[in-house]
C-alpha cells in the first residue's frame, strides 16, 4: 500500500534536483543574488567592465584581522575566498588619487562629507567594531574605498579601510532589485 508521502516523494526529489542544477547554471552564468542590505536586494550579473567610482563590485575580503572578526561575528558569511570568507558586495566610493578621511564624524572624499557615513562604535549586540581612522589619505592607484550606499550600519570601509584592486572579482550590475 502506498501512502501519500510515497507518491509525493519522487516529484519532490526531481524538483529539488532541477532547482539545484538551475542554481548551479545561473551561478556559472555570472548571476548573483544579493540578500544583504549592503547593496540593494536583488539579482545581479557579473561584468568585466572597468572599475569606476559609483560601480558595484563583488570582492573577496583581504586576509586581515578585521575580516576574521567579521566572519566570526557573522557580518560576512563563509565562502570560497581565502580563509573561508564569503564574497562581499559594495559600491566604489573612491579610487586612485582621491583624498579620503575617515573620522568619528564620518567619511569625507575630496573634502565632501558622505551622508550617513559616521562610523558606529558597537554592533547590534553591543560589541565594539574595528576602528579605521585616517585623515587626508590619498588612495594609491591600486586602492578602492568600498562602502554601502543603502545601509549606514553596513560593515564597510569605515571599519576595514581601503581594499586593493586585486581583491575585486567583478563589477556587478543590477538586473532586478527590490526594497
């Protein structure tokens, strides 16, 4: 005697397999789903366009203590980057030859204060956040300042500083976003 579960189990396995294959093919095709608040929620496609200010990028965090802390606390997920870090998505706010200051008052790029950029002292659980502070630092041609433009509580350059261009995996372009 077959039960309802026995009859249903086979289609569920097939559906699960098809979903897994579909997700793998989408990933291979360069599609990325963003579920964090660091960039607009949605579906993005990877691109080999040149890196410019204002572009969104996908990057592997550098192997530094502040990223070890971020992974340990769950600010970034586990993934396939060195040290098991997950990829991060941020917006390029400053690049080569831009003058950057990160102070307790916020982030200035070429003298202009970025709205809602004041670093937060503690995370939502009251734990102290890393501190990156610099005044009138000129970014080298290999450096980028990567931040969120949608979330003033994002773990971004206010806490980890500039990132070398070698860590950028791709530009990403939104296909479909919501919020």
